C-alpha cells in the first residue's frame, strides 16, 4: 500500500492541503463539519503524519538514545524497563544500543545517535572507557546527556547511580559482624568507577573493623565480571588462600560462579565459606544456596535517569536554564542462605 498523503485527502474532499492540515490539528478557523470529514477520511485511508516532516518543523525527533555496556545482565533489563516506562508517558521512542564493554563501539554509537538527531542520550559507560573526549560531540550538539550506573565523576552532566562505596562497605561490615575475618574480594576491572568504589568500600570496612587489608585476598575479574570469573577466581583463591572464610563479589553473576565451584568441590556454604553478591538479580534467589546480596534498584535508576533527561530536553526546548543533578539511590542488604 502506498502511504496516504495530505494531498490525497485534500483532493478527495475538494479542499486545500492547508485546510486538511489545520483540520487534523483542530484549528479553530476550520468548521466542525470539515474537521469531521477530514478526520473520518484520514482514519479510513490509514493516514499517519510524516514524522520526519513533523520533526523538521518542531525541531524534535521524539527519540532518545540509550547505550548500555551489556543487555545480558538482569540489572540492565530492569534499567531498560524503567526507561521505557518513562519514555512511554511522553510518547518517546528509545533507540537501544549495546557497547559490549568496548570504548570504540561506544564512541561509534554516540556518533550514530547524534546523526539520528536524538533529543537526548542516556549512557552507562563501558569497562574500557577511561577518557571522555568522545563525549565532546554530544556537548557540541547541545544534546542533553545523563550518565547512569557506570558514571564518570569528572564529566559535567547529570548522573544517576548508587553509592557503590557505601553499599560495599555495608556488605563487608555485615560479613564481619557475622564473624567472618578472612574475606576475599572478587573485584571488577580497574577502569569503571563502580568497580573502584566497591573495592574501596571493601577495603574501608576491613580497616574500620581492625582487619588488615591483604592484597593477596583480592582477585580481579578479567572477563567483564561474568560467571566464569567467579568460578576461576574461586579456584585460584582456594589454591593460594585456602583459609578464606568469605567472598564479597562485585556482581551476583561472579558470586554464582564462585558458588558453582565451591559446590563442585564439596565446600559447604555458608558453614565453610560465605558468599555475598551485588545487584540482587532474579537468579540470586533461585540458586542453591540462595545468595545474600546488595539490592541495587535497577528499575528506579532507569526511571530516574530518563525523567531527568526529559526534564533537560524540555528545558532546552523552552530556553530554560539546565541545572545538572547527581542522584544517588538507596541500596539495602538482602540476607539469604549463602551467609
């Protein structure tokens, strides 16, 4: 079927294209009978406005871009749900892209979104992103940007995250108060801020409870903090530090990999070793034993980041000043069988 145009409607009704356009927009200088005739025919012919033409006229694309480091994680699926709910309220389309934790791909995707003239961008940085020159075109285009979850403190824009350092501190403090003393940390890579902050929270909790920090108890996850990292680091930990009595993992997926290893080795959880995760993914309550973890509010992070972005889009459109916000959402400890 060919797309119905304003010209076709105008020709069929014997009126001008301008009158058809005004009737569809409920202009007061068009009679009610004409409006009804135009709208009835538009419905019958399945007419839809040309969004490209509308965008040119309003200087809005009604589209935002979302760049995630991965979509495999339960956390990010919850983030997407929060963003989509907020976008739906405002009749916005969301273009979702995945950087696969790669800086170069993230850079390419930013350029792609700008070429599509999106009204704003939501971005969670990749693990490889350590410098931020690739964000400069966003600011040069005067396109609103909100960073969330994996943020950069030095980038001048709005941000939505949790206090990763405090959340990690609370988790390790919980383990210490349970009587665990030899606590290993399966940490993320050295680049993302949240990985750094979770490590710092772990270290500070030890120091505040008079437990000496031991770098040999820290194991780096090299494969983007996935299941295999947890399994492999559990194996390494038992080989070099068999007296470890607890593990604080940077994510639930890493923790679950560790649980698999310990289960295979016949090491009882939590009697011989406790495991603590981070994020509260749905699978954490399904495995055996069920995983204690930090509840990270993914849906609320997404919803809040999107709401801030839409406020900034509105302010830009109406020439209002934009005041950048840094929002930290609350986390909580979820106690389950693994501790």
